[in-house]
C-alpha cells in the first residue's frame, strides 16, 4: 500500500493484508480514542438533516465555536476540517514567497502549490527538530509568509507561545504573515497557555488553523476553523469560501455537542491520553533498535536505529497482525525507511503494539546476527 499522503487508509490496508477493514487497530491516524462516541439515537435523529440545506455561511456553528474556543465570533471562519482552512489561506497568499518549515504535513506544500504560491521547503536538521524557533528563524527572513505546524506533525515538537510571540513582534521585517496550524494543540498539556488564539488581536499578521477532527474524533464529519484578527484577510477569505462548506449532519452534530460543558469533559479525556502517551513512550523506549522522539501530543515519532531494521518491513509485519502504523517516507527531509509514526491509543492497544513490535525487532536482530 502506498503511504504517500495520509494515514487511516483502512480499505487499502484490507486489500493489502487480506483482512476486514474494521479488524485493524489503526495507529496510522491520530484520532482521540477517548472522545465520547456518537450514540445511535443521535445518528437516527440527524438522518432527517440529510434532506435539508445547512446554513450557507455556517453562522450558527461560528457562534458555537466562539463559545468554546474564542469569544470573538467575527474573527472565526468555520471550515470543513483544518484542511479547508489551509487551502483557503494558501489562496490568500497566491503569488507570495512562502516558506514551509519541514518536516511537516504534506498538504502544506500541495495547498500552496495549488494556490499559485512560490514556496520553498525549509528542512530543519535532525538536531533542530526539538529546538526553539529562534535557533532557525533566520532561515525565514527572505519570505513573505511562513507555514508552521505547532505541534509539528510528524515530530510532535511544540514551539512555546512566548517563543512564537517574540518572532511575531518582528512584523516590520519579513515574513509578513505566519500561518500556524494548531490541529493537534488540544492534545498538549496546558494547551490553553500555548495556543495562539488568545493573542490574535495583538498580531494581525497571524492566521491560526484549528481542527476538531482529531480531538473530537469526527474525521468523517470534517470540522475545523480559521482564525485571524486581520479584517482585510477575513473579508477576502469569506469571499473565497463557497457556501454550504459545512454539511447539515455536521451542523446537527455541532448543535448537540459543541458546548463549553462538553468541551470541558473532552479535555478531561485528553488529559488521560497524555498520561497514556507517557506510558507508551516508556514502553517503546525499552525496545532495542528504536529511539522514541519526545512528543507533546497524541502521537510518537519513532526512529529506527538498528541497521537491520527498516520502516517498510516493520509496517508489513505489523499489518499482517492487524496493526497499522504510518511510514514517514512522505515527510520531506526525513531519512527514507528510518521513521514510523504511532498514534497513542488505549493502554491495552498500545501495549499490544509494543509487544508485537518488540518481537519483530528481536526476530530481525537474530537473523542479522
């Protein structure tokens, strides 16, 4: 199976490994496994919404998003996942010189290429993946706009809000715009102290992209938003976005679930997931031939340090056992065959993967010897 674009490709995995799609434990897609499930009763109620149009401008969802994430609804644009927010932002800067800090989510480059931007990849050396942005920000000076994942996908590293604010205060220099993708920020411990949403008013050169797909576990519904305090950009973005971007079933989900109380309960579950990540990382760290990179969110980047092992063989061995992981070859600037990315799931599932991975690594090492 090609691992070129995204994880979560269960139908492709079923064909490759000859297993039913829903029999896999999917560590390739970073979804909150502790999110409250949608009840069959809710689905039955929402079925009626399929035959009606949603709001053309998603104004009701905008107000609900503001109640949960940011007070000023006028600075929010609801989108069909963070991916639509990304592609809208890319169109906003068509013709500009854009820097994409790599390794990073592959759709950054695709979005800016589609938007007609002149973009450059800025690959950070391995030793800089966890470093403060101030150590490599000088590489961004020639550009009009910068795209940055925070936390970064796939490394899991986080730039502190204070660090990014220091760079944003240099608005008299280039780059003139920072597009910060916070798709995984809710998985970060004390994320409210790190998200840039509270400082939007101070930095009109800032666009923040957010996803509800991962934290609320609704990838099929497609829900996210774009936020900025720049009135000119907001007006342009609203003109570019087609009507009915949010479908009626997603609108019904938001009416039932997107409340401050439900969000507080969601965050409590995310704290449990943070603890599970620490246990998972510790368990993986015991496996010879693997190096677990520090992570702040709900996935772990694992470097394969044993020469006799490679990411593709590990992927295939685990796939035959009904476990899917993400091979990281498609991430620009990463050594081919040397990295896999693992979502954090329940303790039982994490332990199962670690045990299988340990047996695979030990078996390969014995053959090499």
